[in-house]
């Protein structure tokens, strides 16, 4: 690579000249970086409270951990420590600490996630800037912050925010280790992976093969030392991620909460099964539908078709793929340019090549896993790809800009810009009625800038910079619009997506069902057994959940009061919710009377029901018990009292058993049982579907408990919900 023609992208010196690098920083770098981080913070924090408690499943666990250190350590769903969430607790810990310090509320839960988004942008900038200069770092940081799924998930309380930050830190540490074969940095990379494992288990290991191979082959030291360093990094990873696992596995099972998501009360089983290999092959015992299902076309069962085009499909493409074609092209171009350097002769060029291999390898292996995994797959998982795509875009532009004196580099840049503009045109066209002027503007401006770039390069610095800036703006305009739509809309429930509603979506269980006010279908998946707003998922799927199905992708209308999870209102079984632009509405189905809501989203607890739960709550370990974590979470967050989630998230975990539940009732540890409504909405048009049950792979424990309660206790209606007083058995016996 030549450096004479590179005033905008001065390469950062290697680590040995760190002091000189600080002196050589251009005057505009620090203000530009501060501006990038400030704008990222504004994007992540804007109207953050509109999402209320976001995913009440995790918010309830945060509330529990803020009151009980035991619940804090294990990640329990309730302060009574009956069962944990179905993930390790690392992602919950920052939120729990925030709530302990500042009290329970939407902002207190979600601000740590937003700050992780700012942190990821900063780490990504630092990683790219080190080899490719400040402008490349700024482009990468901006591309990441303007990725729609990133704007969504760093404003939400799922584990994916912390996972993405830690995976970005991992790549950064590996690159620092490569620059001089530093053992310390490789050990820190292992620590980051270990904590990523405590965030979302085996997904943390997806990027390990390309990174480990890269270090083993390219680190500038002898092979024996390289292997020894990798071994030390592996030990650090096991210690950082294994200490909690060891404590949980060694802790007596009868004095800790049940491991949610497992069928044998084992975290190792959860890791290897439901959260591990089951995600790859679809055999997820205890999941929605109880494992792989037929009807998914390409093999994804109810979670959408698999295949190399999966991440470019209707509903997923708008989340992450705006710059993915460009990233792939720039990865190839960057490797071609940097491959001329030998590992030991040109440190700067070899480190640039290593950076392309690290970010590119991480992108490719994650794309392959996401494209072909047959188990549970949600659109928001793709946030893990955002830093890899953004890094490759910034680095690729820097390398080709440096080589712009050559015709091939300029044509590659122009072609990449045309490809990006055309793909943005396609993605914007999938959202019916969504900013039609923007679609054509992006296409026309992008193509014109690409056509002018080769000629502008001969017209002087200002002209070429203006044309390049115009092209970059066109490339980022589409995802920026999606981000603005995302941050201006509240998101609640378990399945959330960024941007407006799109046509022909797939990827969710049976596809997301969206309808316009007139009733026409806007979005539907490839069929399959049930779906959100569709026919019903066996074993406790969305339409088979108590209260019927509820699409909870975007909260609509007004924001629920703080402390009140959003859901169905009493007597509003087919309530509409804002979904996208142009007056489009995404239907939400909830049970009548404000009763238990559903598998994927909770319900709104009435004031009367909340008061009943709080009455004499100090006398009981659990103020109530409800089937399914989302239902229990709604009442727990509204009342502030522990509510036992029978069966965990899917209602299918054998926790507690019928005998255990009967013992809890006998010893007076549970006050109320929250029953399921006998006339639940849940069909495509919100029609009554009759009684529903959650049971399935867990052995029908939840159904057995409900049957026993109904046979021995009297139902009463409080605030539109069915309550059973477990302290007053019918006939005086139980």
C-alpha cells in the first residue's frame, strides 16, 4: 500500500510508537470522535422510556435481583428464587445494579444497555483506527450506530447488547495481541469470551475458530509460543466463564432455584441442549413447540426457511443487511490489497491483513451459523453481526481510498457504492408506503456519486471528498431512516424488530402477521405450525399460550404507565398496535378481561389485581403463582411482589412438580394462583379459541398443577382476572 496519497486516512503506527501516534493525531479527530459518541448516545437514549419494561421476562428478573442477592447471583425470575431465566445472568447484573442504585423503572433498566451501545461504538472505533486511521474508525463507528438492529437492541433488555459488546472487545484484544505477540492481550480476549459465555452461552464461541486459527498462523513469534499463548487464553476463558457454572452445578439443587430452560435442572444440559446444539439442529427439548417441526421449507421449521439468503430475506434484511453486500466486497478487496505483504517484513500491512481476516472471519462464520441454524431464530439475533459489518466497511473504504490512484480501486469503490444504493432501494421498497421519496433519492444519489467518483479523483481534493461524502451519505440514509423509526417507537415483548412493517416477512414462528386497518395482510411468513397472530404453536406456542397470541414487536398508541407492562386491556381482545409507517397497524391479541396474556408478552395487571397481590404479601414467599414467565412477570412488576412462574418461559419446564407445588401450598408459601381464561383470543381475527393449556415437553407439570388447583380451590374474579385463593381450599380440604 502506498501512503503518499492518503491525507484523509493516515495509518496508525504500530504499538511501539504509541507516543508518536498520540502526537500525530489530526486536530479534528478528538472533536469528531466526541461527536460520534454523543450522537450514538442520543440515538440510544432518545425516548428510552417509551418501551416501558421492554421484555418483561428479563425485567422481572432484574426486579428480583434488585431485592435478593441470591436472585442476583442466579438470575432468578422472582425474589422467591423458584426458577432462573433461561440464560446465564451476566447480562442481568448491570441492570440489577442500576435498579438497586436508582430504583425500579424503565430508564433504570435500559440505560445500561444504551451505554453498552456507546461503549461498543468506542471499542470499534479504537480497533479500526489503530491500523487504518481515524477516518476509517469514524466510518465504522457510524455504520455500527446506524445499523437498525443495533439501535433496537441497545435500547432493549435482552442479553444481545452485552454479548455484542464483549464480542467486539474480543476481536479488539486479539488484534492487539497480534501486534507484537502480546500474551496479556490474548488472555484478555479469553476473559471477554468467558463473560460472553455467561451472557448467552455457546453463541460466544461462534467466532473462536477463525480468531484462534488467525493467531496460531499469523502471530509474529515462534509456533510453540503461539500455541502456549492460546492455551493460556483458553484457561482464562474457562475461568472467566466457568466459575459461575461450577458454583451452580455444585450448589445443592434443593437450595437454589431451578435452572430455567432445562428439563433436568442442569445448567450444562441447558447449555448443550436448549441454548446450544438444539439451536443448530432444531431439537430443542422444552422450547416453543418442543423441538424441530416440519413445514419450514428450507429446514428451519417454525422459525423460517434456512439458506444462504436468510439474512437478506424480507423481515431480516432490513435489520442488518444494508451494508452487508458492501462489507463482503470490501473484505475481498481488502485481502487482495493487503495480501502482498509478508508476515515478518511489513508490520503495518500484515496487521491490516490480519484485521480483515479477524473481522471477516467473524462475520462469515456467524453468517453461516445464522443462515443454517434450524432451531429458534429471531431477527434481533443479527445484532451480533453489526460490528463485523461496520468494521469491514470502514477498513475497506480506507484501503481502497489509499489505492485510489489505481483504476481498479476506484472502480471497486464505485461498484460497491452502486451495489449498496441498489440494495437500499430494494430494502426500502419492502416497507409499503414508507418514505417513497427516500427510496429513489438513495438510488439516484448513490449511482450518480459512484459514476462521478472516478472523474472527481482527478479534480482535486475538495471535489473528490465532496463526491465521496455524498456517496457515503446515500449509503447510510436508508439504515438511518430505519433507526429513526425504531427509536421513535416503543418495543415490548419477546420478539421485536427494528424499522417499519415490511411485506413478505419470514423468520419468526410461522412468520409475523401484520394487518392494515382495513384488514389486509401486510406481512406473513411461510406458513408452518402456527405463528404470532396465527394458528397456534403446539406445546404452548403463541396462540396456544394463556390469553391467546400477542404480537409484541412494537408497542403502539400510548406508552403504558411506568411499572405497568403493556398488554391487553380488559375486554379488548383484539387491540391494535402501531406498526410502522403510513397508518399500518400490527394486531395484538390478548385475552379478555385483562387476564394472563401469553407466551411472548404479558398482560396489563389491573389496579384491583395488583392490590390483591400486595395484600398481606409479607406473609408469603410468593404472592402468587402463574403459568409461564411472561404472565408471572406482568403481575410481579406491577405489584413489586414475587410471583412464581410455573414452567418457566415456555411453561414446559418441570418446575415446580405437582408434589412440590402442593407442599408450597400446604406450608402457606403461596397466596394466589392466577388462572387461565376459558375464552381466549388467538386466531388470526381474534376470535375465541376456547380453553388453552401450556404443557408439553416438561411432562405436563403446569397443566397438572392447574387441574389440581381448579379441583380444590374456588375461582374468583378480581379486576377482570381469575384468582384462586390457595389459603382457602374448597370444602376446607386440599
